[in-house]
């Protein structure tokens, strides 16, 4: 990855890659269209035999017309690339019951697309209902399978959205990822320049904070605040004003709680996870947030400067500890995608604990996780005693820094050698060092595998921390952080509805739309580029 290429925009990087057009242009993927989502085998037929609407995939011919392609939004392009027909029976299992009573319902795929369009347009259910029923909704009615005069009401779409569990929305995104993998559109091995062909993919893991829909009334809210009186007051225990909970308003729950967002919690985020265990600096920085956090796993594609969200990973209180979340989430990721060979995991220092580093090691992946500092790391006496510095770089017996001699991927260890550097320092000679003789060609040698000498996992890394190689690999996290801006653009920085479950639905749907937009963007850019080259 040369410096000149790294200065290019994402679209220019893609255009410069020789495989871009032959991977994503319409001509390249035409034989695989439509991309039908992969639902679980054995999905039961829908309990409903008839619907008031009927979603049908309408083909991709519009994409072959330059004047039409130029007018389509990314969501409209996605509707012409992906066939959602298999979702009809799958969604029906979670929404309809076997019954001959009541009116004929709408096709669940039609309603699902309504939910997608609402988030895409950042509008409410009422506005969406008016759009679909009006003259400007003809195109959407055609795509979704509605007839003029027979469109769902705002309450009907809202009921559908809240009837489907958030895990179902996550699973639909996983089904899309499975289909893209089968089509060869997402990598199944490392795309980092210079990596061997058998190296697994690069994953990025990073929490995103979401403000709750409810406004915070107390920064110290915890589970006990939602219990009947008598109850402890965590604010008073922290020597703040708190609440006496002596009025009738506090009988069932403290009046300063947010009953519609009971799982929301306060966090002061300073953006310094690396120093998270060190004493506070005292300087005013960071921001206050009351709400939730999502924990997505994203697959990086260095070739085309993009990232795919494999899983939203759930929604949690904002102050959740990654030591409890990540091991479970990582295991679920591996179980859901058995074809996924993981070569490295990139993350900030929030994962810099042994509880998080060990699962990555056990998966056979590189631990590209920022180091979580400890106050003793800067103590030179401590460094000399334990024989490694604050970056996890081994020190020789006499305190000289050793040099990395590369990582052995078969034995899973990095070899560090002193290379007899003490000879270069006349002020601190060590003539009695046993590693200076000819038997030790490279001087003292230390192997770092899962741990450093002495058993430390926190600072042990396969790629030397803060080296040029580390910076090149770790800097690719910028590819995955585009999700933050995308979800904020969809109105999900502050959640549009109350409750953790509702927020989880919204964020999972946002991640699905993000993947669809990425697919559409790549196909659009590659198709336009192919046409330009053909006309040149």
C-alpha cells in the first residue's frame, strides 16, 4: 500500500484496482442476477395463502440503460439487484398465525420494504403511508408489489415493524452476506497487500454510541432505580443531590428514571480507551451520552476500499463492558458464518483485555488491538524487571530494546533478537553478557506467542505494536468507521424510538441498508467506469 494510493478517495482507489470492473460491473455479475437472499433450509410455508399485495422481482434491465441508471438512488438500484422473494415464507413465520379469520393481509415482503424505505427516507409512518398512497408513490408501489388504492396504513406498517423481533432483522442481513459470499462479491481471505493467499479475512470491531430517544434525568441511573421502594440512591452514594424517593411518584420507580428507555445508561466518552485504566487527566474533554451502544463486526475489503457489516451484534446499555460482550459476540459470529476464516481482528483498546484478546488468539487471528495502558508501564524499573517495555517490545537482560525478526505464522510466534546492540553503546557496555559470543549469532533471542515472557497477554502482539507494519495494518480501521457516518445520516445517532428492542430493530435495519447501499454503489461505479472505458 504505497503512500500515493493511500491519498486517493475511496472511489478512486476502487477505479484504480484492476479487478474492480470485472468483479462488480453489471456485465460481470449479470449471470448471477438476481441475487436471491439465502433463507434457512426447511423454512415452513406461509400460514397465509393469499395476500393483498404481491412483491415480485422486476428485473435489472433498467441498470443497463445509462439514462435510467443515472436517475436511480442507491436503494432503487439495490431493489433491482436483490430478489427478496425467499423472505416471504421466512417473515410470515414471525408475523402471521394460522387463521381463516380477518381480512387478507399484505405480503410480508412488501411490508418489509416499507420499513426499509421509511429508514432510507428518514420519515415517519404517516408520511410514508401518504407517499405510498399518493401519485408520487407509483414507482414504490410497483417495486413493492402494491396496487393503486390498496396500500397499508401507518398503523399497519408500524405494527408489522414492531411485531418482527430485532434478531430477525439481524438474520436477514446475515442472509444477504451469505448470498454475497456465494456470488464471490465479498472476500473470503485477506485483501491486505502482501498477505499470503491462505490468510483469513480482516475484521474490524468497534462500538458505536447511540443517544436514547428519552432525555436523561439522572446520570447515576441503574437497575435498582427501577425497583419499588425502599431502594438505594446511587447518586447520593456518589455524594450528589440524588432523590429521596419519598413521594408517591417514586413508589414503583424513581421519578428520575426513563420508563420508556429503562436499559439506557449514562457514559462520559473521552475517546481515550487506551488510557481508560489510568487516572483522569483532569482536563475537560469528551462528551456525555445517555443511551445505548451497538457492537458491529465489519469485514474489510482493501481492494475496493469498503467494509461490510456482518452482524450488528446487538444493542446494549452505553456503559456496557466489552469484556462481557465481545467473547459472546465473537463466538456467535463464528457460529453464524462457518465459512468465515478470520485472519486478524482490528479494534481499539476497549478490547485490550485478556478476556477479549484470548478469543482472537484461539481463532488463529492476529491481535491488531490497541494496547490498554497500565500506570506501571512507564516505570523503567518495572520494565527492566519484567523484560518488556510499555509497547510490549521485549528487552534484553540488560534493558536494551530487542528487534523483531518477523512472525512465524505456522508456529504462531514472533522472534525478537537483541542483535548485540549493546556494542553500539559505549556509555553502557555489558562485556560479561553471555549472548555476545559467536555461538549466539543474533544475540539473545525471545519468542513471543500468546504471551510475553512472564505470562502477560495484555501487551503481547504478533505484529510489533506502533511499528510501520502495525500502523499500515491498523490504519485500515478507517474503512469500517464509515458506518458511524452512514447510520448518523439515517437518523440513528439519536434513536428515533424508545426502548432497547426498538432501537435494536432500527440499527439492524440500518446496517442492512448500509450493505445494500455499498453493493449498489460498487455496481454503479464499476458499470459507469466500464462504459467510460468502452467509449474511450
